C-alpha cells in the first residue's frame, strides 16, 4: 500500500535550527573549563569574530596584565558590565556584575560613563543601548556572542504570529510579553502592541500585570519560563498552548486558541533544557539533604522537583545566605555554579549536570576580545558598537519601561 503523506500547506515554512543552537555543545567537556590562548579555543569550531593576529596567541597571564593596564588608562570613561554566566577570566574585570534585570537597571540609572563594554550577549547589549544615555556607546567585545533562544524568535515569524492572532482572536484579545532574552525588534513589537518585557526575576509580576490588561498572554520566546510562570500563577496546563511558528496558526485550531489563556512561543534555552528529573534523582541519592535550586528556564518536570526556583541573581543570593554545611544541587549555567562553589567554601555547591557545558555564546567573550576592544577605545576608535534603530529603540523602551515601573 502506498504511504500517504500529508499535503504540504503553502504557508508551512522550512524549519530552521538557529546556528547558535547547533553550536551550543562546542565547549562541553568533562574537565573544568580553563581559559586558553584564543588560537586554541578557536578549535572548538564555533563562529568567532576575527581578531588581528597579535591577539590570538597571547597567554591568559599576558591578557590579564594588558587588560588591567588598559582599564587603568581608560579610567571612569568606560564601565565594564559582566553577566553572571561570563567566565571568571572576564568577571574579574567587571565593574558591575548581575543578572539581566540588574544589568538593565544599571544601564538605565547609571549613565556617567561614555563607553559601556557589555560582557554578555547581543540582546543585553541592545537593551543597554536602548536604556542608556544618548552620549553612551555600547560595545559587545565579540559580535558573534548571540543567544540561541533569542534566535528562535525571528522578527518575521513573530510578526506573522501576531497578525494571525489578531485576525483570529481580534484586537485587544492578547497581551504580548517578551522575555528580556529577545531582540530589540521583538521588544519593540511588544511595546507597540501594549505589552511589556520581563526577566526571570520578575516574570510573575509582569504576567500578572498583563492579565490585568487583557484575558490572554502571548509569551515570547521561552516556552519553559512562560509555562513555569503560568503554572505558579495557577493557570492549568490545558489552558496553555505552544505556538509552533512552522505550522499554520501555530499548530492549533481557532477554537483552541480562543480557549487558551497563555500562548507560549516554541523557544527554549539550550543550556537550561539540559537539566533533567534524572539528574535531580541522582543528586538526591548522593546527598539526602541536598537543596535543589534551578533556573525557571528549565523544563517544568525539573522545576517541579526543585526546592527553590529563581533567576541567576536569586540563585547567587540564596546560596550566599545559606547555612554553612548545607548542600546545593544547582541547575544553571556552569560558570555561575563554579563561581558560587568557589565563593562558598563552607557549603557543598555542585551543578546537577555532570557534563561541564557552558553557554557557548556567553563563552565567546574571550579575554582576547576584551583586550582588543579596550585597545581600540584607547586608540580613539569605537569597535563593535551595538546600536538600535530609532523607532525600534523607542518602542523597545516602551516595553522595557513598563517592566521597570513594575519592579
Ligand atoms: P537571568 O539573567 O535573567 O537570570 O537570565 C539568565 C539567562 O539565560 C541570561 O541569558
Ligand atoms: Fe541564551 Fe540560554 Fe545562553 Fe542565556 S544561557 S544567553 S538564554 S542560550
């Protein structure tokens, strides 16, 4: 009997897996991570921004010495911001470190420096450019430091989704909320349509606010943060649907969309989806007193087994304030977990994932790039400036300001 294949829908697109997603496992290994000269790290095979030859063979010690000297020479004109997931060899140079919320608040409130070197990923640098002062220039040391989750929500796909939802459900029937981990264009789309940005620190508050504005929320681009937030607010799973951008109407009937309370974009973080219920079970078997603490980008099944769930900032605070002798199995990016283990020697802190697997886009900020951008600034040039087009910046700021007034 001939196999019957479904007839292709003309609106169905070819699924694209973001390159950053394919590259995610490039640095996974069993040994602890250690910074090597850039030339050696380039063997990982991910896309790197090219640097002049003189930078690629410098040893970590040479890099530290030269960056230190450059920082002193740049003085107050330049501030270096570092996200918690940056490697130690970058964090040591950060004037200020934090999670996405803290770093965006810093950009909004403290505008004294002319140059902001953002050691994080592209969407964070864009956010700093939107919230910072007009005189400030934001520099991303390696322009290829993106985010696979943000790449899963390209503007065209989200615009199509929004048009479909308006046509099917009607104007005013959906309030869009986007996680900070999205492009400025997506933040602008949300701002233009009455919605707000959230971070993992304040997703509950922002989604609650969104439900005061309308009866249904479109949550972009992380389905896990959206689902975990909805469940915590008491929204049953049956009232949440996942929008697959490669299927007509996201893969749902108009009735199913009509009955939904949350529409979750089909995106995920390739770092946090590595944390599984089996890892939690193994941690509990090894340490009966273990406290399980995970990031809300982890899948629901893992979050359900955790004792504590929170943003990177909350994870750092919880472990910092924990009783000496306590044991912590943590589900978040390895650079943060290793730093917390190091800074809390009186506690046992370990990563739930036995494989050492950093966020490969955050990891692209190698100290050779930090040296290069500081050399360039000292030479009077602004390298890798991240800018956002005026109208996009305006509406992205509308969505960001809605969040910032809530927290
Ligand atoms: P937070 O900094 O909001 O915890 O987000 C974690 C993350 O994945 C950053 O990319
Ligand atoms: Fe993106 Fe996940 Fe990396 Fe954060 S940890 S930058 S969400 S890929």
